[in-house]
C-alpha cells in the first residue's frame, strides 16, 4: 500500500465536530448524485495516475514534498465551508489561525513583531517584498545573484525596477566582490540574499552582506522560500548556521510552507521586520471589512481572495510540529540533510560520478565523468532516463562552467555549461531509503556508463 487510508476515517470525526458548530441551522439535504460523483472521482484518479510518484521516497527529483496527513486532512476539512482569508467577513476563524501560524514562522526567524501573511507561493511572496522595496527605494535596482531564482529578474521587470545581476562563486553563492562593485555605483536599492538556492541549495553569505550594509545604503530581502525552515536544523555546517543566525537583521523574508513546511501547494509566506510597511497596502474596499474592526488580512496583502483552508492546514500542522529546535519537525530536517550527505559521500566513491560540492542543505548536484562537457551532459541525460526506468526519479540542472569546473569531472570544456544530475532529498524517509536509492542509481549508471572500475 503506498497511500494511507486510515486518515480518511479521521476526517469523518473532524467533519462531525465541525458540523456541531452549525447544528442550529435548518438541515440541508445532500445535493450530490453519489453515482455521478463516484464516476467523476474514479475518472480523476485514473487521470492522476499519469504522474511521477512525488510522494514516494524513490522520487528525489524536483523540490516536491508530500504534505503531512494532518495538513491534507485539515485542508480537506476546511473545504466543507471554504473560508476566504481576504477578510474576516469571509474567513473569521481561519484568519485568526493564519495570524497565529504566521507569527510562529516570524518567531522562528527571531521576530517578535512583524507584518506578514500567507500567499499563493514563493513567487507572490517575493513579489510583495520587492514591491515594498520599490516603494521605499524608488528608482533603485534589485540585485540578486545569477543563481537566485529566475523569478527575481522577472518580478523586477513586472514592477518596473532595474535589475542587477551579481555573479555567483564556484559554490553557487553570491560573490561578495561582485556585489560590492554593484553597491559602489549607488544604484542598488535592494539585495536579494538567497538562503538555499533552487539549483544547488547554496547559501548566500548573509553575515558579510550585512557588513556591507554598514557602508552602503540598501535593503536586504532574504529569499528562503526553499531553505528557510533549515534554521531549525542542528546539523548544519558552521557557515550555514551563521547565515541563519543573522536572519533577524534583514528587512524582509520569504519562506514557503509548501516546500519544506509540509503544506499543500498554494502556501507561501512573506514577512517584514517593520510592521509600518503596512501603510503601502492601505486601500478601501467597498465590499468587505464590515464584519469587524480588527485587522482583515486583505488590508495587508496584495491578493484578495485567498484560501482559508491553507491557514487551517498550516495551523493544524504547527500543532503537531511546533517550530522548535530539537523538536520532531527539526529532527526530520536533520534527517533530510543526513540523507543528502550520505548521497554525496556515496557519489564520491563511484568513479563514474563527480559531486560538485558537499550539500549545504538537502540538494545534491553531481556530474557524470567524461572527456568533454558535451559528452558529460549527454551521459547525465541518459543516466536520468535510465534511473527513471528503474523507478528512481532524479532531476537535471544546467550548471555554469565556473561552478562545475573545480570538481574536474570534465577534461575539455567544449560548452559554456554542464548538464548535471540533481537530487532534492527532501523527505525524512530518504535516510532509510538511501541504500535502495543508491542501488538503483548504480544500476542506472551500469546501463549507461558500464560497470564501475573500482572505488
Ligand atoms: C529560492 C526560491 N525562490 C522562489 C521560488 C518560487 O516559488 P514558487 O514556485 O512557490 O512560486 C522557488 C521555487 O522553487 C525557490 O526555490
């Protein structure tokens, strides 16, 4: 069995409890034709089979992590009333849950006061942070590294802000000398510091960027959409720890509960250190904000309608997994990192593969050894396909020569970049599944490169 069925029974109990709250209302007759719904559901299930097995530990491809059952169930439960967290008029309880959950996330980063809310995901969350930066630093540019998520340059264009691309170093981290060269011009208003880049899980040097802020005037926005929860982990290397320990000093932070926070998609979070930036959101709504004089979340967010179910799911998850160092959730993050380290170590002993560098969080990047870059890229593509045939699902990433060259996987550089294999080892089960993952990976490499010559 690959899905748990017991959880569906738990949902029934919770649904009965929810119904109690509305018992005083006249009964409603059920308006479904069970046969029609059954047939539509079965057809849906059949269509959904055409997917990679994202929920299974043999899937280590893209940044996908199954929601925890408590999140899935709380989300489904909320669907029976479908609250809208735009206004307290549409989502009274779930707005309160959102405020509590977001405050817990802010506290995880060391902020007792903040302004923040949930939104549809990392893109929207970064959009709001850059928009506030534009209002506070009109005419100035957004600077982000070449390894930052592509959304930043695109969002800057949408917002009409100039964009300054900063080189990354060989580990995929923002290059400080290149950043300073951009800061000297006086044109940069905001520096995006990525804590956990999408391709390599690299950590930009936040403490050093904070030092630069003593000499230049700019805002710091941290994009920790993927990496943010790792601030709770206890097995980070010293440099990574230092970056997370400095996070409370930045101006805004993005973290995605729908990446490492066990939530279904549609759950990003943006936080501002200064609650006063709420003034930029000020607007009147002729339709809402009537039911209470308390803060309506629509008054401090750009999106209007938003799923209260996301807030209910996150709130319920945080009851089971409080955001504590050395708690159960933190232990799961430690397990992901351990699994990533184990994969990296095993790759080092296989002469056909060359890991680019040790993982800082839980993303591993490696090349296939070959004479030329083109050959190595073609082999990576073939290993990716051979692994998929063995139900091991990896990802691929195009890595610039400057990041791949130090690993010396390739002798002749006949291309500007290298296609590398990539694994997001994001499930705590990956630790115990690593031997099986390695067996399948080695078998895929046998198919493509021939049996390894020794270790
Ligand atoms: C660092 C980073 N920022 C932003 C995003 C975009 O987030 P979303 O896909 O939730 O819009 C991602 C997505 O992977 C990311 O890794």
